[in-house]
C-alpha cells in the first residue's frame, strides 16, 4: 500500500512539474514537434513568452526556456517556414501574463 501511494505521488508530481524547456534542432527528423511562428497573435494556437531562467518555465502555459543542449530540453522543436507544415503555430508575446493557449485541443503537443 505504501509503495502504491508513493508511486501515485511520483506520477502526480511528474505530471505537473513538466516544464517547457525547449531546444531548437536543425533538422525536422530530430524534432518532437514542428513549430511555425505566426506574424499575428490571432493566427496562433499558443502565445509564447521566452523566459530567462529554466525554473520559470513551469507547466504548460506557454512560458518557454530555450536550453543550450538537447538533453536538457523537455521538447525538441524544429521551426518550419510555412504554417501548413507545422504541428503547432505560435506567436511570441512581450509579457509573461499574455502567454496562453488559444487552442486548448493542441496542448498534448507540449506534454
């Protein structure tokens, strides 16, 4: 019983502690997800704010920290040149409080 409880606590913590530390790869086959950067926020699925520290990128809210090594990242992204090639369309915002999902049905891409 004690081990089952510990396992449930572990699963709960890992589910909610998943951050959005990303690494930009140079080839699409190396990526977990293909991303297109839109020129307007209304065209985006996710509004992203780039944070300056990794501990600020908690949850699945659009706060991204770009790592310097792929093994430090939760997700590897490849930036495509057209929206139809992308799994996710983002728009980079200028404040952290503006970061949010505009299309919540696509949240699974960042978990």
